[in-house]
C-alpha cells in the first residue's frame, strides 16, 4: 500500500527535470534538455563543421563579458568564453565553435552543470546524459548523404 501511494504521489507531482535527448533535425545533430526553467540545446552541423550550445530561460541572461559552464562531480571543470551572444530578447545565450570536446566530456563525466553569465545562472542535472552524449557523438559520425 505504501509503495502504491508513493507511486501515485510521484506521478501527481509536477516534473521539474526532463531527460537529456539526442536526436537529429535533418542533417543537424541535436542534444536537448529542459530543467529548472531552462532549455538547453546543443547542435552539430557537419557542413561547417560547427557546434552550438544555446541556453534559454524566461528570466533571461544579462549582458556580461563571460559565459561559462561549471561541471561538478566526477571530472569537475569550469569552461568559459567571451565569444557568446545574447538573443535580441535577452532570453537566450549562444556559443558557437568548431570543437566542443570539453563540453561533451563535461556533460558525460559529471553529475551537474551550472551555466552562467554575469549574476545569472542555472544548474541542471546530468543524470542520464552520458548515453545521450554518446548518441550525439555517434550522430556526428554518421554520413549525411
């Protein structure tokens, strides 16, 4: 009875975290996650090749000189860049580069990630991210023709 009640309670509670999900949008490889009011989307466009990461949140992101991701647990590291850009409405911050090895290792080898710029940040769980990161990496190696 207690187990059934716990299951019913768990199903009735609003979900705050959604699973990491690898996929494809045409020839573009994607890795997505939604948690704590933030949508995180990584893409790989083999025609560039070009990687992007975009973090969107309703509260927006401030204009700041640095965007970073602090990975915690397992293989902790913090990576930063000054090559980010804000969307016109300030709700999204995007970074593009020709390589994302540190980002992908951080996502697969840690337990949480905090994305930050200025005085704004959001922390997300990396539970279940590793196999999806591996699928994202495999997608990159697939022929596009």
